[in-house]
């Protein structure tokens, strides 16, 4: 039925619209700093969505509708604010996809985005603090908060997911920003609720340090069986090598922030072999993800190698769909008109449109039909605070690569 409707609308589209306006949309990634490994691939996800949106817009509206402007937040709040202000004041962006680090996202939101009333959708910031921002509905994210990941991490550590993997005593080393603090607290609460003991919880600066020897002495003082690494690759590659060389310790449990090929290469595949971790992630059998993954491979020559590439695609997609809705509605395309249409194009109960189906989405919008974008990472149904719920992945290192062990749907995860 949808395909037939599309054919009919092709025939009706001759009346057309004038050449559509092209809106600048910023991407605020990390190309340097502790998350430098992630930035290029995540930005590729955004670019893939933009390319598909523009191809569809050219077919339906007669021209592209979105232009991405990339900036480097450097995993640093002050640089993130500087680059965000440049995007807003110089480039005139109507929306920003980013940032990655929760600490950067919260600071950018409070210092640049909210005062300027620009839409920001983070594909990777998982701190619960993001949902608490007083943002007048301008700040969103396309990944789940760490309240979910903390529970799954505790389930994993206490033997509820992988047979034979069960610890009574755990320590935590975390990056001292909203991401690390939020995830460490969520894990500790869920681990202790399951009868586990936290032997130490040690924070470290966000900027990578030349040595973590003093912090490691605190970390291992309580003789933990496993240590949770709630941090970033730029930090973990240093302290994990020091832990091995100075303390003979190699038994880590990883998170989304340390789901990293760089770590495997720095420590060696044998050192990380069999280590488990968690991350927000799509079910690999989810139809939207399989389409996205194939499209990504066709564009970039490899399957998506790291977390949050799919959620960056989804963030860009819903911004593009909201831009298209504003064009069809005949209103000025600006941050407010986009904000007011984000849920209209992504939440139930419209006609379902999936990954890459933007030409069909635009033709439905022309007809006045509501749409419901179903994304690469899962449903993109924004709640009252701009959050979504995505599945959680359990992964492990095997042969120097990252492999999926299992994926838990949101309704499979207990509240604590």
C-alpha cells in the first residue's frame, strides 16, 4: 500500500514546491581528546543520513535541504562551547548533532544551545543529567540514559547474563564528568542491590594523564575481583597498561565509553581477550539496523565499527524530517519550527517510515499524512524530556575484534 501511494504521489508531484531552502546543521563530534577514536565514524553516520535526505529531497522538492557543518569539541567542555557558538553565530545552524561526551553536552547545552534556542540532539551522551536540563524542549538524545546501562552492567557482573561470569567485589574507575559519575552511580546501586560489594570508586580527570599510578593504588586497595572502566579510550589505554604492568591486573569490565578497538591494539589482543562490556546498541537483527549497516558499508567500505554511529544517523534523520515538515507546512525553517515537529515525524501514530525511506516520507508529508520514523538504533519515540529508550548490548573482545554476545530489549531490563 505504501509503495502504491508513493507511485501516486510521484504523479501528483508535478505541481512541486519552489526550490527548498538549505538549512545548516552542525555536527559537534570529538576528533581529538579522549574520544578521538569515535568522532570520525560517528560523523559518518550523520553524513550518511544527510546524503540520503538530500537525494530524497532533490527527487521530491527539487533540491537538497540540509548542509552539515562539522566541528571538533575535542572531548573538552570549553572547546565544545567555543565550537558550538561558532556553529550558532557564524554558521547559523538550526540544529546540532552532538556532542559525544556527556560533560561536553551538558556544558554546551547550558552555555550555548539553550540561551540561543537551538535544537541539539546528542547521539552518545548517556548521563542522566541530560534529562534534567531546563532546556525549553531544545535538547534531545537518540540513545538511552545510563540508568539502563548501569543495571545491565550489574546484571552482567553478578552472573545474570553470562554463565560463569559472577563477581562479589567490584571497583570502579570513572571519568570525572557527568557520564562517568552517572554510570558509576547507576552501576554501584544495581550491583549492591544484587548483593555485591563496591570496594572502591575512583574518579580521574577528563583530560588523558601521563600516569594513573596513584589512582590505581586506591583502586586496588580493596582487592576487587573485577574493575569497571566507565571512561574513554584515551584514558583507559594508559591506566589499563599500567594496571597490567604495575599490579598484574587485567580483569576489567568495559562500558560504551571503552568499547574500543584502540584499547585492544594498545594492550594487545591477548590482554583483552574475553573481556565483557555493555553499550546502548541496536539489535543486529532489527530491520532498521540491518538496512543502516548495509548502507554504511556501501558508503564507507566497512560495517559500523563503533557505538553511536546508528544513533547519529537517527539524530540527523529526524532533524531532516522535521525540516521537510516545516517546508511542506510553509513555515520558516528555524530551530523552533524544527523543535515543534520532531515528535510529529518520529513518534506514533503515523505511517511508519524506516531507514533510507526518506523519499516516501517526504511524499507522505506532502499529502498531509503523519509519519513515524523508525530508526537504525530502534524506535525514535521522544518522551517529555527528549529521551528515547534503546536496547542494551552485551559485547566482548574476541581475537582483537568486538563481538555482540546478546542484546536486551528495554522491556527485558529491570528498573534496578
